[in-house]
């Protein structure tokens, strides 16, 4: 019997490579994820994202998975050396080092992220591939629950409000912010200065329907599905029985809360969000952040400084892309009303000019590309499917 360390060096190197690039299975559904004690990281106050994002992303325990390289590096000196050599060899080969993140998007409200492949922890990552698996629908809409008055109101996570995009989008921003600050892991952000300055050269975002999700019938129009999700209130469910007492009680309740009774459209509202809808929203949302506007500059700056290119896929097919270096080259701000709203008004334009110069330098130093030709367009918009936006 030949021992592992007695194998020829070429064969040992190949085995180590397979270990580094191996993938683990993500949880199949939210119930399975809950069994692994997925939870909110109580570090929302240290994140830039609005609070809804950190409070609706449920991570697996930080000790559950560190990286593929971690256990191999700690065995002995020979495997340590072989692993280090394999890492350098993979880094030298374009396209081989891919980090993979799976994320269940459950009931239009919660995200369960699971890193399925982290070859090794690094502050410079060549490529990250994220797959969002969409499962379930908004339970309030499906069950026709009551949304009460302003003092006791719940709304769809796809509802716009107070100048902000739909709350669900903050979950996706927080996922990206956490990765750019902490790396591919599920540990909490410790404090405001906890930042590992992680760089992602190529970020791929793919959206698919979970196999258990209901298929959309051909006669269902997107507007029927999205309209109640854009409203601030839904009507309460009608009484479950036909008794006079229940009807009277329902009438009194509706009068008190000033809400009109209506039945939920169960056959429409049970349908999960389409991948084209999610990708369309993410593509527009990130484009908006990268515009470095009055409200978005504090969030977009992080993306400009640490991401090379973003690619968006629907069921594995390319749909859109964003060459961030090209956007940075084109944007220019000349009015205090156009950028960095969190800075004193008379200093905003000056701050933007200084920030842009620094961002260009950082992109060049980090190998992210700045010239328009650094990342040629991947997408011919005349040949890809149209996207819907919530």
C-alpha cells in the first residue's frame, strides 16, 4: 500500500489541486439551512448597507468552512510546500481559480449564502461566481395576511420607499460589501475599521429558479405579479367562515383600520420571482450605485475601488455586464447636488475629484483595469433576452 506522501511529486501536486478546487454541496432549501444553525451576523451597525440587508442574510457558522487549503496546510511541511506550490501554479493560469458562492433567495425576503468553493483565503480574487437560487414567494401575499395601519405595518421587501430601492436589494449589496471587507467567509465584521481590502477582478452573478419553484403559466402577466408587491399595504384576508359574527367583526376591523377587504390572488402570488426579474433589478441597482450620485456615492465608491467587471446571467446565459473601469472613466461631477451627499456641500465636488484620482490609482495598482479596452463588452444587447425590474 502506497502512502500519500510516497506518491510521485507530479501525482501529489495533481491531488492537491483537486482538493483546492473541490466544491461542497449547499443546503437544498431553507429548512436544511436552518438545521445548520444559519443566523444573522450581529454586525449590522458596522456595515454600510441599510439595516435590512445584514438582518435578512442568514450565514452558516463561521467555523463551518474556512477554505479548502486550510486543512491541507496544517498537516505537515511536505503538504504545506505542495499546497503553496499548487496555489502559485493555479494563480498563474487564467480562469482556473474560481471562488463559488451559492445563495438561496427565500420567500422574497431572506438570503441564505453558502461558500461552496474557497480554494484559499486571499485578498486578491481572480473570479467569484455567485448563483442565486430563487425559492418561495412572499408569505404575506400568498396567505393574504393583514397589513395594518402605519403604526403596525409590514410590506413587501420589493416595495420602494423613502428614496431607497426595495429593501431586498440591500441584502445583495450587503453580501458584496461583506465579501469585499472580510473575504469569502461568514465571520462577522468586528468594527468599522475591520476591512481586509479584498479585490475581485471578475464577479459573475447568475440567477436560477429552484427546482421546486412553480413554473409561470403562459397567461400570467408580469404586471399582475409585481403590482401588489409595489403597494404599501395589502388588504386583509376575508373571514375563513361565513358566520354573521365573523363578518361583523371583519367589517368593524376594516372600518377601524381604514383598509378595504380583498382576496389575495393566490394562483398569481404563489409564483416565485423570475430570474430575469432579479437580474434586471440587480443590474440596474448596481449601475445606479456606480453612477456616484448624491445618495449612491458612499455605496458605489467601494465597488469602483475593488471590482474589475461584473457579469449577469439568467439560467446560465449571459444577459448583461458592467465594465466598472469604463464607468469610472466617464463619470464627472460639477455640481454639489450630484455627488457625495454625506459630505459638506461646498466640499463635495472637490472630494469627488480627489476620490476619482485615488480610485483610478487603486484600480491600476490592483490590476482591475481602467482603460475602456480593459474589459471588452461581453453582451450584444440585440441578442439577449429582455430583463424585467421590480
